[in-house]
């Protein structure tokens, strides 16, 4: 019976370690998404100037959106696209 309790505790510790790793991964992903959002907010708030290339600004915004979409896909690989 002691062996069973030890095995149960080991399993619980393993689950706890997996949960901690998942939380860490999600925090990292959240930080990346917030960084992309901050970049987009900065870009959208820029006032156009003579030396600002609008096409490059739009390309940067498109790239940021693509990065956000890629983050979402990486974070939820088992989710089906909503149709």
C-alpha cells in the first residue's frame, strides 16, 4: 500500500510539473502577444510625416497581425478553425 501511495504522489508531482511548465509557456506567449499589440498600437498612433513610408508602415502592421495569428495557432494546435 505504501508503494501505491508513493506512486500516486509521484504522479501528482509530475502533473504539477507539467502544469507549471504550461503556465510558464502561456506567460511567454502572452508576453509576445502583448509586445505585438504594443507595436501595432504604436504604429497606428503614428502621425504621417513626409519621411514616413506608408507602405512600409502597412507592411509592418500586416506582419504584426501575421505574428499574432501564428502565436494563436501555436498556442492552440488542436483547435479546429471556426467556420
